[in-house]
């Protein structure tokens, strides 16, 4: 399907990573801050010797995610979109530990995959990725808002494709869906901002 | 008070408290050896801890001026009070640092959400084809303007 996409790339490759790479950094620093002093552990969030201050499974997953997003960056920069998609699909296929951070990483990965597929005109694939990402995040979060935004772009592209195909009614319906999704994305991100700045300016 | 303000106040308190602590530390300890050699005349009995053989901080005593009274008489804080104030200042500094870090994180999240909001609004408004669509575009733009102002007032500019 030949699709004209009236959109600007939402984020650079780095934009996708800044969200949760910060988390990985924090977790890494937390781990680095721990040091063994004889039989005790000092400098950790939990100083109990038997404590596990950082879940190593989550750390391993986030580290792998970082590496695969980096690989996708490199492939995307060199014009190898299929290679970038393949790298991100490997991440999606990995066994994922149950953790909110992991869900956010996967939601973000789904959003990036959807954008890559959208840019290649794979609207159905992009839609599947958006749905997969939305299953990972509930409530007003940036990740959910971003997925809704991308889904709105998918419907916008679909409307354009229908117009090109002379399917007026389908185009109108797709455009209406796009507007609703983009409106919802605006509302979700508005709530995200309200929550993030709940204490801002009041002190 | 903002996080920056609280941090500044905590730092200021620490800066003011530590010199006081250092002054307190200059006083001889209870178990310090006598400053005068054996056989030398003993210092006056009324000389308190603040009038030891060691020079005191500040200007030297001038002849003809009254000697400074003992520290207890000046109402200067004792060691326990200083320790408490120092601990409180440290705790306040830690709280302020935490608040500052949280504020930076919150602003990063707000800026990221604002970018997504801007993109969504831009696309929404390019799809306007009738008055109802225009109304929805206008509503989104009003929300965006309010959010932008909120982020600007709380965080300044987004990177």
C-alpha cells in the first residue's frame, strides 16, 4: 500500500531511549553504590546482607533493551529500517520480567516499532504494535499518550490511503478515528503534565 | 519555598553552623593536659574553658577592655545544641537535594509529555474539515497553550 505520510518524525533515535535509559542509569548507580564491607553491605538502599537492592533480572532486561535500541539506532541511521525493526522485534520477543519499568520499555519499543512500520507504509503492522504497547500501559502515562498519538498518525495515514484509493466513506471514518485518538493523546499528556507538576509553583 | 530555595537555605545553614562548630571545637576538652608546665603559677580560678592558654578566635583581648565573659554567659549554643542544629541542617539539605532531583525528573517528564501534546495537536488541526473539527482543534490548542504555560512557569524552557 502506497501511503503518503504527512508527518514529521516525532523523536530522534535518542528520544526513545532517554525515558528509560535514565532508569537504567539510576539502577546501575544504585548497584554501583553498593559495596561489601566484610559481612555487611553498605551504601545500598537495603543494607541487609540478604537484601537484593536491585533485581538482577530486571537489570539484565533493561541492559539488553538498551543494547538493542542502540543497534536499532545504528541501523536506522544507516538507512537500514528492516534491520532496526528486527533488532526491536528481538527485544519484544525476549522473556520479560514482571515490572512496571519493563512494561514501559516494551510500550516504548512498540511505539518505536509502530513508527518505523508506519514510515514504511505497513499500517496494519503499525496498528498491531500500537495495540501491543497499549496492553502494557494503563492510565495516564506518557507512554500511553505517545502510543495514542502514534495510533492517530496511523489512522491519519489510513485516511490518506483511502482517499488515494477513492474510498471516501472509509477515508472519512479513518479521519474521524484519527481526530479522536489525537484528542485523547492530548488529554492523556495533559494529565501527565498535571501530575508531574502537581507540586510545582505551589511552594 | 522552591526546591532551589530550600537547597540554598540548607546550604546556608550548614555554612553558618560549621564555623560555630569549629569555634566550639577550639575550646579545650575536659581531659586536655594542663597548658602550664608543672610548677608554673596556676591560672586564675575564674578562668573558664573559654579562657584557656590557647588563643581564642577573633580579635585578641585588648588591654583596658573587659575580658569576654564565659561562653555560657553569652548564651552561645553548647555542643549538643550545635550537633542538633548541624544534624537538622544536614537533614534539610538531603530533603532539598531529593526535592531538586524529583523536580528535575518531573520537569523532564512534563517536557516530554508537552512535546507529544504539541505533535498530537498539530496533526489534529491539519485534519480539520468542518466546524466541529475546528472546535476540537481549538480546544486542543487551548489545552496545549495552558500546558505550555504551566510547564514554562514550573520548569522554564524545555531542552
